[in-house]
C-alpha cells in the first residue's frame, strides 16, 4: 500500500467497495481494494470500516459527518429531481448533505417533462431558473384535438397572468436539468452506486445498510428514492396503486429545425392520450398513454415494436403527419413502457410523510399519473420547502450546527404539513383528468369533446399557479 493511500486511510476518507473499480473513478472519491488487509495492518475496528471508510468529498465540499460524531448530518436517498433540489437548497443555505444514488450515473428516464410556472418559481429559488430558460422554448398556447375527429377540442393561451405573476411553461430535458443541479453542488455531494437496502435504528441515529455491504449512520434521512421507495416503506406508507394505464415516451432531434410552434399539442380520445412538445428549436418530446390489453400483442418486447404500435394507433386516429414523424424518428428508452402508478390520496391523509428524523419527497411521497404534468414540478417544490425547513434547524446565528433530535423532528413535521395537502390535490386532480381524457364511455366522450377539454386545460393551469416560496 502506498504512503498516500495509507495517509488517506488514516484521515478517515476511505470506504470498502466492490469491483469493478472503474465504476468509482469519479471526482471526489478514493478507493480501498482490500479492507480486511487494511484492518489487520492498521488495527482498525470493524465498526471503523463500516462507518468511517466511505466516500466523502476530498475537495470543495468538506467532510460530510457531523463534527466529532461519526454520523452523517443529512443523507438524501436518490439523486433525482427531489433529491438534487433538496441538496442544492441546503447548500445554498450553507448546510451540507450527502446524496446516495443507486445507479452509477445520473438517471434521466422519461427524456423530458413539462415544467410549469410553479416549477420555475422553485428553480428560481434554487438559483438555476435562468440557466434552464436559456435552452428551452417558452410556450404560448395549448392546443387539444379530438383523436376521433381531428377537430380542435380546446385552445388555451398560456400568455396569462396568475396569482403571483405571468405563467411560464416549457418542456425541459430531464438530463439537462439534473446535470445543472449537480454542477451547482460541491464535489463529492453525490455518492453513486450506493443503494439503500434496509434501515435500522440505533437510538436516534438511522443505520443505512447499502447493497455493497457498507453502512452509513445518519442523523437525518430523506427518501427521494422513487415509487419503490425503501424509505417510504420504512415509514409505513402503502405501495402505489396501479392505474391500469401505461405510458411510453421518446425524444426526436431535428438538427435543421423541426418547424413546430411554441405550443403544446395534445391528442385525446379512442382510449389514449398523446402529446407532442418541442423542447428547443431542434428537439421534440412526445408521450403516449393507453390502457394495455391482450390485443396489444408483443408491443412491449422492444423499442421497434413499441414504436410501430404507437404509430399504428395514431394513424388509425386523426393525427397530423408531422406528429407521426416525431415518433417515427425519435429515440426511445430501453424500458419501452411503464405502468402508471399513484399513491392513494387517503394514504397521505392518514399516513406518515415524516416520522422523527425521516421523511420522503418527490415520487417517494406523492407518485401521480402524468395528466397534470406536475410530478417533476412538485418534486422541485418539495426540495425547496424541505431545504427551507431543515436549514432552520441546522443553522444557528448563520452557522451550521448539530441540532437536537426534537429540532429535526419539528422541522420535518413542518415540511410534511405544508406539503401534505398539496400532494393530495395533485394526485386527485391528475387521476380525475386522466379518467376523463381516456374514457371510452359515450357520454363522457361527448362531454369531453364538446365541453370538458377546455375545462381540463384550465385545471392544469390552475394547479400550476402555485408558489412554494423562497429558501
């Protein structure tokens, strides 16, 4: 072992990992190849290897443990929108955190998402709103068409004033937003390939057991780990419910320009809902949701079969040729479709969003169907509110300190109560809109095409007219 590696070990910056080592060759990390040998040579206790030999920043971010305690201050499970927004919000306030991401890199599943007015207020609070605006089109209108007749069912101007100012809606590439948030964080904030598999309690400290065999002690645990959240399960929240619908998505690139205007195009009816949304002058995002049936055959076996399935369904309806072209030339995910799930609103009325020094945010908290386009937006809201509440507990006289368990509990309870009813309203509205948009009932179909489409579009705008506040 080199002198440099021994010095790093003695400073407590190493952790046991498993091969292949190149997966960990990222900024701010050091590695140890044989923790058992190191334990023998340096007479370290197993607990030292378990709790102190782990990834921490070697530059820029400082140590992530509460000073002198061997316990991480704030651990965030998941480097998605909610996790990174929370970490960045805390960083802006001068509070450190450690983000554990189960995958080896940032994950940008879904390609893009509609970023409504409320999301840009959250992004502005985090200090990155203008960086996102520079690269994404501002929409001026929403056009909804009947998939049965091809006739316009609703036309809504998006150049309107809300309660807190003008509305702002863009379709933002998810990878661009995640990378923007990551780049604003100190080096070493995110630890990749670190999946929490179980949680134990040691007094007021949470023991987080990872898939690589290591353990982290956390003073605060925030679950931003998605619809299959380990943290939500620990809190006792029930599993999300299958809606009976599935969704597939893609992104098409037009190097010479696509020709679409600054507008959201929706096609509704015949049992499906589809949208075409330009992200920039050269890229267009699309989505398609439907009720799967045995008649779908093997559509979900491959990207090619799923693409053909969607195009055939849209060709059978009255969909413009330019919308079909977007799908035919697009890139799609290896996971060609995914079932749409949501958490019962009643589960959030009665359930524990936080308990003690543990809470959830994002899809771990309020998974919802996509009709409102508010899943990612609400996750950003969560991050701002959570960072604001936690920073009040972790800061005294402008400097970070070690708050007591009661102070942390009170901060997370404040967050939970502020976000509980917002989550319930979003889940409920999205489900109702999705049911109306995709129903094949003749009465609902008639009302949708004559009256309801405009009302549904206005409901989407109203749910986005929300301000989560500043940090």
